[in-house]
C-alpha cells in the first residue's frame, strides 16, 4: 500500500515571485525547500522535492500556482486558505517503525537490567542490614558486659565464679550476674530502672559475643552518633548512649571521637580484670 504524507501550505501573495511559477515549479523551487522541511519534519534534500505532488493535481492549462489555487478554492471553499501537497511516505514510515521497534527492544532490555540491578541492590541492602543487626547485637552485648562489671565494682562485689578464659563459662558468669541485678541496684548507682529489663535478656545479646569477644566501645559510640543510624534506629542513641558515662566515665560523643587503636589495649585490660575476678 502506497502511503503518502500530506501537508498544508499557505498560499503566497499575488506579488510574490513564487506565485507566478507553475504548480510543479512552485513545489520544486529551492526557495520552498526549508518550508517543506519544516512542514514535514523531515530532513529533505533538493532531489526529494521532485516527489511532492499537489492534491488535487494541477491541470495542464494552469500555468501558475495562483491559477491552481483559485480553481481549488472554488471547488473546495471550506478549505480555500491552504494548498495541499503530498509526498511518498511508505519507506520512511517503514524505517521509522523499525527504529521504533528497535528502541522499544532496547528500552525493554534496559528495564530488565534496571530490575536486575534493583533486585541486586535489595539483596545487598538486606545483607548489609543483617550484618548491621549482628554487629549491633555484638556492640550491645559488649556494652552490657562492661555495664555489669562496672555495676558490680561500684557495689564492691565480685562476679559469679567462672572457669578460666573459657568463653562459654565467661558467658555463663555474666548471664548469672545479670540475673542477680535488681531494679534497686540500678537506683543505688543513679541509673534508671529501665535498664533492668535488658539485663534480664542479656543472654539474647551475649550469643553474638561468643564469636567476637573484643572491646567495641569506640565502634559502638561511632555507630550511635552517626546521623544515618539515628534516623533508622529511633531511640537507640538515647537508650544505649545513656550507659556510656556510667561504664566508661565519658559521654558517647567523646568516646566516638577516640582513636580505634585504643580498644586493643582496653581489651587486654578487660581480660586481665576478668581473670582476677
């Protein structure tokens, strides 16, 4: 099927040079090239102009485009203000449809890649969240160990007896110590009794510590003061940060600004203290 693209051209004034040209010469005139390009939206060459045809076609006796327009205006008074022309469009349309299909395929491929990246990002996000949760449990466990040890020290008491450096016995010792702390013990040292509940659940947090028993006070402090953590873990900063002055004698902000290497020495001191007890 022959498909043609139709356009409308504005008739020229009678005094225009183009108005005196023949209908064919009018369409094929170099002066009309830019107009035809603008009307069709195509990048036309001079040779393409020869493919344009008037619609309806001109008659042999019509020697000028003005004569043609006068006749057409009489036959079609409802459209007397325009000159209609067409150009073959089948090949161009077929090419455009192929390009459109190719673009749609590329869009589909890009969407698939985006979906795959989103799934990968979700997986990574979930893995990071799981790692952060494990790390948070470790940090809390270590803080509670220091909390229990400091609370017993201030009360002049010793932790329940353990069995050397065996981590499982150390865990049992701190779990027993946590269970023996009551709300009045916390009030006696000026702490809120809200921490009693978490002490009763100490074993839940201490499971993580069996795998990585080292001091994490600076890392935990840095995590607590980070804006992202405070936005995603509402209330954790106030709750756990409140124990830092009691356990370490400094605020969480001061400890967060410390150098990480200090924790290695602290770890040795904690182990020595545990052995003494």
